[in-house]
């Protein structure tokens, strides 16, 4: 479902994919795919619950760093946002540069949604 939400013609860079998924610091711009953003949060929750090695490590490290700055709930959301952006970056590399070695594959994306 998630991969079907991405319009690869609109995503010329990783930053444009982040913006298309609603993960940009520009709060005025609301032109993003709401379903894609929801799928991203579902996927990151799966990464955390199933302790997916790379992404769980990023989450734990970022949450620990954020706990020094903000309260627990905010630290959790900031850490999830960081993992989502790393995941979308990996997905972009996988899609746009299929011959380049990447850290994820499509079967992993599907299994994380189950």
C-alpha cells in the first residue's frame, strides 16, 4: 500500500520525498500525501516493536539524545520522525538507484506492515 502512495515522478530528491510524505520543517506548506504520512508512522512503529536492527538502533540513539532536551512524548515523536526520514532516504536510494547497494528491500517493507 505504501509504495503505491508514492509518486516517484514528483520525487527528484530525498528532500522532495520527505516533503511529499509530510516530513518537512515548513509548517505553512500542507501539500503532502496524508495516507503516505500515516503509513510511515505505521512502518516505524513496526520497526520499533519488532526491534528491526538498523532502525531500532537509530530510534534508541535519537530518543536518548532528545530526552536531554524535551519531555518523553516529544522525544519519542522526534525519534520516530528521524527513523522515518532515514527509512524514506533508504527507500529513495533503492527506487532511484536500483543498482546501488541499499540497506532495505521491498520484502522487508511488506513484512513490517503485517
